[in-house]
């Protein structure tokens, strides 16, 4: 599933407790008011709301919505284009 900046922005805003209009996709999660506990909540909300399975380390590596979405979509593109391994070990 491809991630969209708007949907991820809505989840981030909900987790931090701000209006989505305050979320700029190129602003660091922590600069928006996030903290380490909210980062844990963000991992859970991304999974339950959007079906995005990620972890804290990835969110720390890509702390902006723009960066995270680009990374996530690149990962999904790679997974979608990887040849299926039908061999048996």
C-alpha cells in the first residue's frame, strides 16, 4: 500500500494533538511537538489507521512526513517489483 502525505499528516496531527493545518510535511516530528512517547503511539496509529507497519528506528531516520512517505513508498515499490522466489529449500 502506498502512503500519502495527507493521510500520514492527519495521523501525526492526531497523535500530537494539533490541528492538521499546523502540520508541515517537511517539519521534523519533534519540532511539531512530538516526543518519544508520542513516537510509540505514532507507530501504533500508522499501523491501525493506515496499515503501515513501521518502527521507531525508521521514524527516527525519517522524522519528516515527506521523508518518511518517500522512504515507505520506495520500500513498497521495491517489494512490489521484487521477483517472487518460488524455489523450495
